C-alpha cells in the first residue's frame, strides 16, 4: 500500500537535496515521490534528474507543457496524477524527520477505521529552524498562535488557516472534493476547508518537519503582533473580494459575515 508524495519545485537548488535525502531516510519505505518543476532557472532540474536516475523505482518527475503556474496550481497538477490511496504534500526546502510518514500514516489509518468512506486529513506541528537548521522555535503552532480546534467550525476554518501543507496526509477519497485547486488560495487552506466540511480532520500534536526559514520562502513563519494585523486591515477590501470569489467557487454555502466575525475574533485571540 504505497503513499504518493507530491513535491513542487521552483529554483530550489540550495535545499532540495537535503529535502529529498530526508524522504529517502524515512522509516516507512512504502512511498513514491512525484516531482513537478514549475519552471526553474537554476540547477533544480539537474538535481531532480540525478535523483530520478539514482532512485528510478522511487522518484518520478512529472513533465508537462504548463510552464510556471505557481505553487498552488503546480500541486493541483501533481494531485491529478496521483493514484495511491494516501497522498502527502512536500515543500522543497524543509527536512522531514525520519518517522514523519510512519506516524502520520498510523494516524490516518486509525481515523479511517471510524470514517471509512469519508475524505480524511491528518496534519502535524513543525519545528521552525533557520537556513542552517538551527532551532528558532520548537513549535510552529505555538509560535504562530494557531488553534487546531478551529477545524470544528467551517467558518472558523476559512477565517484562519491552521494547516501547514507540508505536514498534510489525505486519503484519495478527498480528491473529488478538492480538485482542481483555485489559483487565488494556498492549497493547504483549500484542502482544509473542504475536508472539514465533507469529512474528518485530525491534528497530530507532534513535530514532523524541520521547517526551514530563509530569504526565499514563498510562505513561512510570520511575526504575529499588532503591526501584522494593522497591515492586514489595510488589505481588508482585498480579503472581502477573496471571500466572494470563494463563495462562488465552493460547492457548499458559507456566510461571509460569519467568516469576517471569526476573522476578527481569532485575530484578537492571537494577539
């Protein structure tokens, strides 16, 4: 019973080898790594080719004519290719702790004993590190003041994304509820809100990743303070526009007023 690991790359030459090596060292060996490069201009493609040659039965490059589509749509294209019962998402610059797959897989198997025919998701905490893997914060969830219990309420889930995509494992039943990803939202938030509504999510309170922070991060750890929220307030009109786009795209009904209410309340709670 194999697990598909989906990795989207873009100019990741500095840290990609360390990430792939950490996957190869996993205690659970029942995985296949699918890599799609999103138009790199550095040596990323050469690194991918090297690992595909060295581990031809474990690492596969997905090549298409879509070019640079951004990380969200790149993950969407990868997910369309997946055929395994279980799927994980992977960033190009982190390091997976050696029991990440084993522990996450154990939890989703426990979850599916209760919810066999539902879309399922397990996600975890992360250990925040610098570019040299020195620990900056033992818990990403604590540092960012994220609350896993928001996943019991769809409007809270939409108001505050508490899920890091690089920690996710889903089952293949989830695919029909989440594909294709919208380009205006991060893939982890889109996955979370749909599985919260249609299925079951579980937070595994363990650190499974060294979450590397460096100058090229697309998304990373933020400083949660008054300055952060003042900046967000200035973007309020863009956020409301996003919610209207989301309301049209989701296949279930949501209340924009409720989302805005929870956005305010959760933001205050995080201060």
